[in-house]
């Protein structure tokens, strides 16, 4: 529980750090609900809603780096915490889908 609370207050990635991680070929994971994707999405990302992250741990294993994001970054922080508590440490909270999309466009 303490790790989860700490993750909510961790700063989200900066545009510069996102660019660096994206250049290394990170797995992009949108943790919003499928209906929310209608408002926009990041090309090449996969959608695993937050309530399904723990059920899909195999998807995250053996990835060089993972960027999770949502509408604002809050659910991404929760997803990051879930993954890290399951031994997957190379996870970055990308913040909002718009921030991640802008970072991709600037590469």
C-alpha cells in the first residue's frame, strides 16, 4: 500500500525522458478503458485497462522498457505500482496519452 501511495506522488516523465525511452523501443501501454480510446490514442500502443494489468503480467515480462499512460497519469501511476510490485521494474509513468503522443511526434 505504501508503494502505491508513493507512486501517486512520483513525478511523471518529462518530454525529454520520454523521447529517450521511446528511442529505445519501449512498449507503450494505454491503461484507459476501451471506450476512452475513441477520444484519441497513440499509434502502436496496446490497450490493457488498469483493472486487467495484473492479469496480463506475461505481456510485460522481458520488455526492455515500458511506458504506461492514461488520461491524466493517475491510473498510469497505479499500473506502474502494480507492475513494480510484481517484479517489473523498467516501467515509466508517461502521464497522459496526449503527452506520450506529442513525445512520439517529436522524435
